[in-house]
C-alpha cells in the first residue's frame, strides 16, 4: 500500500472544506437546536428550588438522646419532694424534656426527647434545678428558663477574708441584718437574689448586677457597717438604672 504524502493530505483537507454540507451534518444542526431547547427547559426547572421541612433539634443531633444529672444533697431532699410538681411542669411542658428523680443515686435526671425544640433547653433545665437545690425559690429560679443573660455565682466567706469563731458569726449577721433587712436591701438595689447558706453565698442575676451585689457583700465581710454599704449602693443603683 503506497504511503500518503503531505501534499495529498493537504489536498484532501481543502476538498472537505469546500464541499457542501451533507444531510447528516444538517441533521446535527437540528440536534443542536433541540439540545439548546432542552437545556433552557432544564434551567427553568433548576430555577425552582426544592423545599424541605426544617430539621428538628433531635434530627440535627443525629437522633441522639442527651442527659444531664444534677446531684441533690441530703438536706435538700425534703424541699425537693415538697416542690416537685412546681419544678416538673416547666421542664416537661415548656421545655419538652423528660425529668425524673433517681432515689438510689440521689440525682435529678433530665434528658431530651424527639419533641424537644432546642438542644439548649437541656442545659437551661439543669441550671434551673441546680439553682433550686442551692436554695433559691422556685419563682426566682424559673427566671433562668425565661431569660438568657442570668447567671449564678457562688463563693465563700473565706475566699474574701479568713474568719473563725465569733468573728464568722458576726460577719454572717452583718450580711443578713436584722430580720434579713440588709440582704433584702442589697437584693432590691442590685436586682439580684442572694442565698446565705452558712459560709457560702450564692447570687443569681445578670453579670453587672452580680458584680454590684458581690462588691457590697465583700464590703460587709471585710467589716464595713451597713450604713456605709447603703450609701455606696445608692450611687451604684443610679448608675445601673442609667445603663438600662
């Protein structure tokens, strides 16, 4: 078979370019038009985005059940039993969680359900139960479920000043006041709630309010008279009211 020369190959290319369009090639042009029309229809269909139902918190967590366990000391078992329904209803009805009391381990167990709307409800419920166990009233602790910027701060008298014997008793008396007057004054002035549990102090409120209440209590622990603390509270409350 003879070899094709370069000149013959160039001549064949020229003939193919000069030749008229065949019927097969004309058919390909119609196919291109049909393809363009199909692409336009597909673009129109692609413009309508599919609609999916939003995922629930249970599905977002991979359909996992999460737990929280809050230990209960012995001296808080009786108050917990007496106010169990007041604690149980907000957690189960409003937050859509399951809650039970494990008498063997003395812990309140809370877990999520498929109906829980938000995974953060579990931690809020645990904070609510923990606040009641620390000594806060149910009406005060339930504010943790309704508001987001509330916190609990705990510290001891010895963290501020080391006191023993009668000095410790006088310090607790200064913080409480006659019939709790001093404690109530600090609470109302700083918009907080305070629990005096022996030598431990628990404060419930917002960040700024907790700071103002803590400064007042620390001044009482250091030995400042109640009148001096009241005068300082007056200036603090005016500043806090302006911030609101």
